[in-house]
């Protein structure tokens, strides 16, 4: 390779593998430089270190078991994989006491409750089972335990290794013999052929009596099976299902007898269940209209003064409604007065078949002829409030009663806006769809 050497401060720039002179002065003298080729060194990959003889299987981070001899979850298995023939042993230590809230919160103590020589095992997937006994054959105390499986290879040069798994026999949720789910249905018969409205029945079950989250622990399930025992609908908690007679795929199920199942299982594997039969029937629901006027509002009063009206984020005290001076059995709402009312509806709680409901309020200003006084009332589940003013009756919108909830009661709130307003009576109108008779 030729090199141009500058006598007076020329700049050398590397371009690729060549050298060139830029912006130099005169008097350049060519020179020759010999470059010895570098000796090529062979590239060798470092040898991969052999993997430990034991490998951990993918399992739940921790497990529950119940070594009480009842035949349910009495032992816990520790799966592992051997990459080669090895001598296997097991050491079990209790976790520190604070690990009862979560097995990961504690650390293994130095105490050893069990040592086991499993013996020589060939390569492959293996499982070692522990039945909750110590070295003397006694059942260990409830708590969390770290199980460490150690493997020492035989023959091939592989490093020894170990894996650990935490198991827990201590839990806040253990089903007792007297605990079981309950099932509530709005009706025992369903009429999917109804065309005027969409018929559906409400099915619910109570919550688990306690417990903790665990991917292999407690579960609660609500399901519906046909006469052959095949599951047509199923869901885990929340334990409330509105069923319209369709399967999980959306297909209409045939008429006939079906069974609702509520199943619980705890962290120990104990299971309890309850079932109830329902019928998918032929025919259609029949419309029924119901209306009732309550001339004495105080008979329906459930809360007077202190309340949380719709749209408020915090409860605050309000003035109470008092005896009306204009209407003998009415109530008078002065400035900032507030009260809540309820009445029982003539259909079973949870029945979502009731189609529509509305509320009417009759009354007038506390001072007859006062055109500035008005009030408001807000039926539970309605999307807007009504504002009565002047003498007369104000009627709310119609709305579906499946917004009312699980009590079978209909409630509403009345409050004053300006001046004073007296309520004389309430009227509740109901359109109900009932099963056919006969």
C-alpha cells in the first residue's frame, strides 16, 4: 500500500483501506510501507456448560393440601424432570410464621421436618408425593412448607441441582359440613315463546363464606344441565344469571326439565353443591296490569331527613318532611327537606318479567296558590326526575323494574327545591307479565 508523507502539516484521512492527503503544501515525497498480513486465528466457540441434572416442571407457584385423611387432597405432588440418571433426595422445612398470609412472604427456617432418600431414578418426568408426615410419621402442623428436591447425577458429567416448591396446609377458607350454597330463582318455569317481551328468569346463589385467591384453590360455579346431564350454560362468580332459555352458543334449548347447580370447592379440594329443577315450558306469559294509590304517604316512609339523593357523592343531613297543613294525611316538604319511601310490589323478588312501572305524585304548594314552590321526586331506577309544581298530579316516565334489585320493593325519593311543597298521595302503576294459568 502506497503512503504519501507530508512534510508540512498535511492531514491524513482514512478512506476505506487507503490513506489520502488533503489540502497539503508542495514537496510531497512518496514512500513505500510494507504491511505484514496478520495470521488468521481459528474461531472456537466456548463449550456450553452442561445443564443441571434436575429441571423444574411448570406448576402452580404454590399449592394447598389437607393431610387429614379424609380422602381429599391428602397428599401433594412435586413434579420434576431428570435429564440423566441421578440419585434423588428430599428435604422439607417449615416457612417462617408470616408466610401464612402468603407463602412468598416468608423464608424457610433451618428446622427440618422431613428428610427422604428417594433413591436412584432414571431420566424422565418424575413426581414425589408428600402426605404431610414428618420423619416420625406424625402429621405436621398447619402452615407453609418448602419442599426441596435434590439430584446428584450418576455416570455422565452433569452438575447436581435442586428445585423448591412451597405447599400450604394453612388457609382461611375451609368448607365445613354445615356450609353449602343456596339457590334462588325468580320462577321455576320459563316461557321463551313469549313474543310481547323477552322472558327470562333470574338465578342466583350466595357468595363463598370466605377464602383467598388461589389458581388451584377455591372455586364457585353456577351451571344449568339438561335431563341427560349435559351442561347448557355455566359461569363462575358472580353467582347471578339471567337465563332466557338459550345455551352458551345462543341456541334455543328444547322444552323440558333442566337442573340448576351451585357448586363450591375450597382450598383443600372439598366440594359441596346444591341443585334445583326448573322447566322450559310451552305457551306464553300473560299480561297483568296493577295500580295502587297510597293516600297516607307516612305509611311508606323509610328514611326522613338524612339521605343520599341521586347525583350526590356524599351523604349530608337534610331537613325532615313534616305533617301537611293542607292535606290531612299528607307530608310537607319545606326548603332542603328530603325523604325516602318504599312499597312492596305484588310479585316475587328478583322476578325480571315485570315489564314497566311508573310513579305519580299528587299534591300542591304548602301555601295554596304559591307559583314559585316546587319539589322533585326520583323513582329508583328512573333515568330522570319529575318536578311537581302547583296543585295536581305529576307522573314519572315508564321504566323497567329489573333495575330495582333483589328486594321486590320499589323506592323513590322526594325533596324540596324552592318554597314548600306538600304531598297528598302516591300512585304506583305496574305492568306485569305472569305465567299462564290452567
